[in-house]
């Protein structure tokens, strides 16, 4: 029948043959049939596959999507091509988010599945970070546990179907535009392959393409940003400089201006007079703090309120249900040597995914104490809990965070060295392609992280894999006052598989995090200003509060946002 995968594949072959023969209208027709067929296939298997299987399926369909985007490059197709991006981009993660919500709020079989998934994810993290396993045994254990996790995810998918999980309304350009705030614009970016339609079998160029829509007119404009490799070089150069405090500001800003000229300036006309810009990045652009790019008036944060999205469909879930979270849960002043020893990290350096020791952050204790005082002064009717020292374990944080209006974690961020990826692989041939659990590559450092054997006891490092099991659907804001918490494994079309995805899957409404190392004292000062701005308003606007707080730090020793 028409839903068979072979029909879609054959339609794709006919599309490329027609394009090569110069019959572009015929090629467009077959390309649309191919992509429609693949979409029906993805919808058919969404309730019988694991997250990794869904990502692999979508990856196998990328060529068809990209070829269709190449064929339909004329401005008259801008809204139509963005519709294809809305349908495809980030769809695997959206399915998992719905399944998590089903399990967390259920009982009986759902509750049992949730418990088992939480347990196996913790076991995967422990096996990954353990230093006492030889490589072969580690790989075997990770593979076994990954198989268990995927089996549980397939069961969860089937259960979600039987319970008729309520999905978000289908994303269309019109619906997304209606969900945008007044005076706003949206930039949806995709890293894609650009084909030569006359020779569709030839090697392709990879480019960044943006679709821009503004809330006032809801028109869609497609903008080609250019060659991905060239832009990624600019990103790497700027990130290397901005992460080095000893580098002069003028040198950093020169690199930032080159990057801004490539990725922002082409968008300015389409953005019009928007004061708020939603950005759904992709590829290497997922690791760019657009707000920190220099502009004619200082930095972009001084011109726009910038809000980052996992994908444009996120706008459809904001405000759909009232949030019932209450109170604040604050974590800081953590004792990384929770057993009272010093130098224990020497034995940890053999662990393939944890490099270096974690120094105490005295500023974080003062940070959470100041936030507690501000909270009590402004929201005395809502409780506040502060967890510090050796009590700030993954178990205590996982137990204390759900149900809170605010979750603030002041600590180190963890992002595994690239060498760690071979540990997570199930193949000696292509480690990157065979990582089953990329979410264990990043996380948050908690009590006992410097203690030898912390990972075996489930303490120390709280990975994104484990964070994703939380129920934060009533949490209005999560603040990760930690280094590099925005990093993770970048998967084109699915975003950053790390803490930002984990908290999104857990249901958090908004998230503040960092893309590079930050100084302890400077962060404490910024957080104090941020909460002064946030808590003085009855209706929270984290983006506006952060925007107002950051320029206050643009002086003295902290000239950059």
C-alpha cells in the first residue's frame, strides 16, 4: 500500500531522476509524496519504538527532507518548507516528553514502568562513570542496560497509545505564530544538506538555513545563512576566546562581530521591530549564546530579549496548563569531598568520563542564602528549602525538586571529554554513531563527586539521563548556576542531547543555563541581580529579568555578558 516504506523510497528515486532530467515540477511532486510517506511511517511507529530508534528513523529520512527543501527554494514555498521543518525537527524528543508525562502521572503499569526506567537509567550512568570496570566489561554492561532501557521505552510507547495520550496540536506556521508573544519574532534554524538538483547523487554542501516569522504579520521568510563548515569555524574561534578570561575583550569582540555578521545580520530585516526573539537553533549554533554577540549598541542582549527553544513547537506547550508548583528549592555550598577526605579525586582520574577534581565553590553558599532571603522578602507565603554540604546528593535533589515553582542549582557542570565516547559505544568502528546513551555525557556535580567510588553508590554526578526522569511539569523555572550546563551531544534536527533536553523532557517551563565556564564570584553577583529583577514582578519573566541583570555586570572585571 501507499504507506509501505518502499513506496516512499521509490518516490525519492523518481524525484531525483526527474530533477536530473530537468523536470523540476515533476521532481517536486515525487519529493512531496516521498516525504508524506515517511511522515506516515514515523507516525505509525511512534507508539512502538524507543527514543534511539525514532532518532535513527528520522536520521534515515534526512536526505529526503533536505532534497525537498532544496527543490522548493523559491520564496513562494517559504511557508511550505517551514511546515516541513516544524513537522520533522525535534519530533523524537516531543514523543518522549509525552510518554514521560504519562508515566509520571499514572499508576499501576505506568508507575511500575516509570520506576523501572528510572532505575535502569541510573544504572547506565553508574556503569558509564565507574572506574572499576575493564573496558570490555563496561561495554557489555552498557549494552545490556541500554537494551533493557529500550525495551522499557517501547513498552512505555505502547502504554501511551493505549491511554490515548493527549498530544499537542499539530504545529503549523499559523498556530506557532498565534502562540508568540506580542512584538516578537521567531528564528527557526536547520542544519541541512544542499543538493545540486542537476546532479542529485553528487556530494552535497551542508548549510544553515533560517525561517523567520514575526508575530505581527505571521509571514514566513526563508534565509540562507551559508556554508556550515565556515560558520562552525567562526563559532569555535569565538567560543575558544570567550571562554578564556585572560583574552582581551577587543579580541573576543572582533571574533564575535565576524560570527554575528554571518548568523545574525542576514536576519535583521526580517526581524523588523521585534523586541523579543525566539531562537530554535540547530547544529553548532546550539552552542552559541546569541545574547553575548557584540552589536552596534553593545551586545545583542541590549537590543533584544532572546528566548531559546528546543524547537519551535515548544511555543505550543507554554501556557497550555496552569502551573501548580509552589516554593523554591535551592542547592549550593556543596561538599564535593562528602566523606571528609582530601585528594580523593586522584583515584577518580582513571574514570573514562570524569576528568579532574572539583574545587569548592564558596560563593554558591552565599548565593543560595541570598536568594533565600530575597524569596522570603517577596514570597513569604511560599516555602523555601535550602540544601547544602554533603546533603546535596542526587537522591535528595531528585526528591526535593518536583513540585517546586523554582529550582536553583549552584554547582559545577559536568561535560565528558570526547575520549569518553568510545566508552559509551557498542562498536569499535564508529564510536560517535553507536552511542546509545548520549545523555550520560553531561550532568551536574553534587555531593561526594571527589570521593572514590561515588558513582558506584549512585552519588556525585547527576547525569542528564537521570534528570530526564524527573517530574517538573509544575516547575516554572530551573536555574543551573553552573559552568557549561548548556553543552551536550549535538544531533542535527534534535538539538543538544544534554541537560537542556533533560529538563525539557522533565517538563520544566523555563531554563537558565551556561554555555561556558563562569567565575564563582561573578556568577553569585549576577544571580543576586537576576533575582532582584525577577521577584519584584508578580508575573515572572525570566528572560526579561536576566536581560536587565546582565548589563549591570558589563563593567570592571566582567565586561562581557
